[in-house]
C-alpha cells in the first residue's frame, strides 16, 4: 500500500460550463491511497489519510497535480516512424508513407521493437490507456498486447482488416482475416487489461466480402469494440461512395453490415450529413476527434458543438502518425484552436473531461479508468505547471485551477508530465 500526496484533481461528472465547480473534486492538500495490486482504496485530505493509514509509505509530490492518466481513443501503432511526413493529403499520404511502412510489420523483430517504442512514447506523455490500430499482420497486435500485458496497461487494439486498394504487402483476403482475428480474440480479448477491437481500416480498403467478415466477427464477439474511420476527407468520401454505389452515404455502409453500436469508434467524423449525425445518435456510436491529424493533413474542422447539441457521443485522440504528437496536452491545445475557428471557445474543463472520464465513458470503462476514485486502477499522472521557464513565469499570474489547466494545455508538453503510474507502478 502507498499514499500519494499532492493536489488531487478528478472529475465526478461531465461539466456543464467553465464555472461548474461541482463537476470535479479538487483537494489542495490531498492524498490517494492504493493497494499492492494498484487499485485505489481512498481519496481524501492527506491529513485524514495519514492518520487512518499510519506507517504507510507516502510519496509527496508537493504542489504538483495528481491527475487521472490520459486516455487516447484512436492511434496507429505501425505509423510511429511516418510522423512528420511532408506534403500530402489523406489518400496520397496513405499510399506514399503509411502503407510502405506498415509492410515492415511482417517481421517479428520489427513488431517487438516498435511496440516498446510506441508504448514508451504514449506513457512518457501521460497516456495510460490506448485504443490502437495494428497493421494487417496479426503479429503486430500480438507484440503490442504482449508489451501492454508486461506493463499491466489497458490497451484496446486489433489487426487491420483490408483486402483492396493498397499494396499486396498490406492486404489479406477476407477468409484469412477472419481466422487470424478469431485467433487473436481468443488469445487476448479480456486477458489482463487487454481488449480487442474489430478493425476494418475503412470502406475504401474493404470489399463487401471483408465487410461481411467484420459483421460476422462482431456478431460472434459482442464484447469486442469496433474501430474504423469515417468522413475524414472529401476525396475519401467521394471514392467510398463510388465503391459502394448502392449506399446513400458513408455511414450507411457500416450500418448495412451492423457495425454501429455504443462500442463503435468512428475516427474523424468531420464531413457528416445530417442523417448520418442522427444515425450516430440513435446507435450511440462515437465520433472521435483527431485534431493534430486533421490540421496536418488538411482534412477539415471537427464540429464539436454541433455534434454535442445533436446528442452524438464524442471523444478525443492523438491519431499518431497522421497526428503529429503523442502528447494529449498538445492534442487538447489544437482541439481548442479548431473550435476557435468555428467561433466556439472550448473550455478547459470540457477538454480535460474529454481526455479522461469522457473517453472512459465512451469505452464503458468509467469504473476502471479515467477518474481517481475507490475501486479504479491507480493509472495516475503528475502534472507540473512550472515545467518550463515560460510556464513558471505565466503561473505567477494564475488564480484558479481552471486557469492552471488551460496554461498546462496551451503551453505544456511531455516536460509537464512529471511522473506516470500504471496500476500504481511507476512508468516515468
């Protein structure tokens, strides 16, 4: 058993606005205690915990903020080495950079090396839960799960299903995709903190036969998640509808094959028709915002306020390697700027809720991750608001915790992530 001492911040529910102080717990001189299995026992003022659990080891973080670990709802494990690839839009970017790099994951040693580097980068930036695409090669996900299991980290992942419109080195026929997916599901789904996501890349790289395989896998494994892409790019939408001429819109393709549910993560969801928005609301599917990727590839601006008002569930993600940073702080900063362009100021309580409790609720895992509360895993990060000279100088004028969070979001990066713990074990 251990006690962490410091300022404690965690959400209790979704904040209504910037003034909703009842939406979170904030303890100036707080403490959180957890057991040897990394499960939180109690959160309270440190003075009370120190008396109740006397002689328990205490780690004192001073005035730094003890915060729930960030949750990243969409990224690509095999794309780490194509981050910052110059000069293309989505479809050209995939063919020029992504697919050639993903072909390397046929090699086991490459998968093993990259899985460690990938999770190191996520953890270094305070991300303690990840929803990730593998490559088409089953061993890409096998090694990712192995490394996540070694860290006792919550990782939701799947090998990519794709059988057309890409080089042969990253394609797999529908029948083989079904068998390899079944094998990984049986081996890793709900083992330790690993979970499986059925992963058709997107409609462009999926024949009707492969979409049927995705449908069958979903029907047979209803506790698995589904992850794919939707309406990221105008040319992508045009090409998709040419490939599926019997469908009225992009989302209806996934709907036809019964892939939409409250466990479906639809990355990007930028250029949506009104009937698609309504259908996403009806099925409780999740629109996953990927701000740094959307800006880098020139894809478009996510309509957060409109989707929220229409009752669509939303989430936030780094989307590395189209996304340009493993940092959730940088991701939230770019999300704020995108909403500014839409004449809406996304407040920091909404941002941080999104990246912790909100993303956990989208996964249905709010009683395991995303908040600092009794019974949850001690997936914790420590935020240092004075980690750079500029931040120290700016903090001299800071008056509220909400303002401090916004400073961290706007000026912070991996240096602001002082420490990272997964199930109570120090990772950074």
